[in-house]
């Protein structure tokens, strides 16, 4: 499917499908790591699971703002960057 120059690539069905797949996979891995971490009493598994939850939130935000004007997409990018910086600290 061809898109006009004014259509952002985030409106492309394949882009959205790829983000949905990544979101579902990351949420699934988060849940598995959460259960495994609690069951095993492993802080490392819980921390790794939180990383997957952060990735899932990143994909969810991308999907949420995909069709919005550039200003909102830029604000979402700043929010994602700030949360990743906070997690890094």
C-alpha cells in the first residue's frame, strides 16, 4: 500500500501490527518473569521483568500517539526519553 507524502509512516498498517506484536510479546515476557521471580524469590528476574514492562509501555505510548499531530508525538518521545533516563538511574 502506498502512502502520500503527508501520511506519517505510523499510520501504516504493517507498522502498527509490528508494534502490537512487540507489545504483546513484551507483556507476556513480563508476566512470565514476574511469576518466575516471585516463585523463585529472585530480584534479578523481577528487575528483568520490569525492563520488559518498560518496553511494553514504550510500545503502548507509540501506538497511542501514532495518529496524532507531530506536537503530541514529540511530547510522547520526550516522555519516553525521560522515563528511560529515570530507569537508567
